[in-house]
């Protein structure tokens, strides 16, 4: 990583984090080597970032499973098609490299840049609630903390099911609780179109959303698996053990039969 990028990451808050959580050396499944990992957030799943690829545990967990399903070098995706539901981040950057090296088609998109299906500044726009792709187009769909920001997530999951090939997989992470609770609705749309906050509004950072971040509609609970099953997926959470992470990274795999 360039010195300028490293210094930009080292804000006063992050310098404080370095004192309480010193940088560590750990294996990165994306970089495929041992790298320095810097703490950028109190949450280890978000805040333990690889200095080689800037990945979070979410990225590393998803990519570890992709390598498991499609082979260590991803040659199981050769001549196939993958869809990453973002046009930024360590996972997108690595899949773009893999697509050129292996020979599969990679499509990526963002929401807030234009009309669905159109391209603006080299980035495709898609709405997960109404994807413009054909039926059974993808071997793999990936997303990192996206579905909690989709207002009608049931429709969005049906769209990912529709666009996956038979046996295709949707591999994703979301905020999730294993304590047996149902999904916590943070906000709902009223009949007049206004948004009623059930819980304190929560926003997650996104480079395409500006300084305000992306609004969060829900935090998922155990009923997520029921929802995916009703749609037709064979779904399960995978607990990916990553070096230096205090507990396994939870990644969901929803496979179309």
C-alpha cells in the first residue's frame, strides 16, 4: 500500500485504535500471503483490514468460500458469469483480476448512479428489487452488507434466485444475530410514502452514497433462513475461521436447486 493511502487511514481515532489493537501479521486469502492487518474500527469483522488489499473480514470470508466452491484458483468459474453487487471494495477488485486471469465474465453495479440497466461513468446501475438481467444468467452472485439496505428484501432475494443458474450460489454477508431473535425491523414505509423509524436510524458508509451513508432497514435474525427457504433456496450460514479474528466470520450461502 502506498504511504499516502496508509496515512489517510491513520486518523486520530484510528491511531487510538492502533494503541489498543496493534497491527498484526496474518494470512490473507485474497492476497494469498501473510500481510499486515491494521485495526480501523472497534468491530473486528469490519475493522481488521488487510494492508495488502484493504479487505475486511467480510471480504475475506466470502472469498474463502468462493475458492472452496470454484477451486483455489477459481477455474471452476471459467467461461461462467459472476455478479458482484458493488463496483468497489477488495472483493470486487479481486474478482475483476480473477475474471481476466481465469476467463469468466464479471458484472458489477451500483444503485444510485442512474437508471437500471444503464451505465454512467463506466459503472452499471441496477436495483436489486428489479434486476434487468435474464433468467438463470449467473453462476455466482456476491454481496457484502447490501441486503439490509434494500427496502423490499424479499423481492430482491427472489430476483437473485431468478437470475441464478441451477446450482448457482448467492454468497453474502449481512448484519445477523444468532440469539434466536427474529429480524429487527429498523424502519418501515408508511402508506403516505414517509419512513417511520422503529429504531434509531442507522447508516453504513458507501463511497457512492456520499457522506451520509446508506440507510439501514433491518438487522437480520434466524428467520432469514426461513425466508430464503420459502423462495426456493437451499441456504445455510457458514462459519469461516479467519486468522486473528476472535470468532468465525458468518457468511450466508443460498444455492438455487
